[in-house]
C-alpha cells in the first residue's frame, strides 16, 4: 500500500508511518513536497484546514496512483481567550475524507506575538531563538520543549493521523 504525505518533513512522514503501521501491514510511506498555500504558521482553524486540504489536493495530482494521501498542517486555534497549537490531519482514500486533530496546548503569549509579527521567512528562526534550540520544528517541536520531551511533534502528529484513519478503520460507523 502506498501512502503519500504532503511534506518532506521527517516529523510528518514518521507520524504517518507510525499511524498507518498501527492499522495496516506492508505500508510504504513517502513524502512529497507540495505547497500548503497558507502561511507557515496558520493562525486560525480555517487557515489550518485549508492548508491540509491543499496538500492532499496537490498530492493527488502529483501522485495519482497512491492508495492514501495525507495532509498534515500545524496551526493555531482560538479557544476562548487562548491560542491553542494543534496538528490537523486530512487523509483521503477512494474519494472518502478522514479528519483528525492532535492534542493541543496553549501557545505561550510571547511566542504567539512573535509568530504573528514575524515574516514567513524568519518564522523557523524565530521559534528556534525563542526556545534557544536549533531546528525545533524539525525535531521535537515546541510541545517537546514545553513538556521536557514527554510529548513530541511527531507523537502529536501521529495521534492526528490515527484519528483521521478512524474513518477507514471503522467505516460501518460513518
């Protein structure tokens, strides 16, 4: 079975691999760099949703023979007075769409202000400088730093993909 992820990020590819391995055997997962069409740090549910959907749409055109397409997009979501960081997974198979969301956490106010005031090109560097570590988004992610390694961006993204796969694992309920 071929699963294509709309990113070359090792975090997103590993998350999809772990999630699909939990449900299926003989899974081949590959990443393909496609644009989300949204800014690097979406600041609303709608923008995050649009980014994940754009990834799967572009994947299906670039790799028409895949069995599953996975779009993963991290973003911020307004929850009352809090800005919550979460990962959104959109999985498409045979014309059906599965959607899953990771556990979320409140974005520190100072980091939120930096994200919304920073240019897209400087975004990754801003996060690295804020946490005092290199390649935070390519590694454990902000959640990894904030939890002292108890949870990582890969784990959160895996949970989002697992939730999206419920559509296909339990079709009789849908």
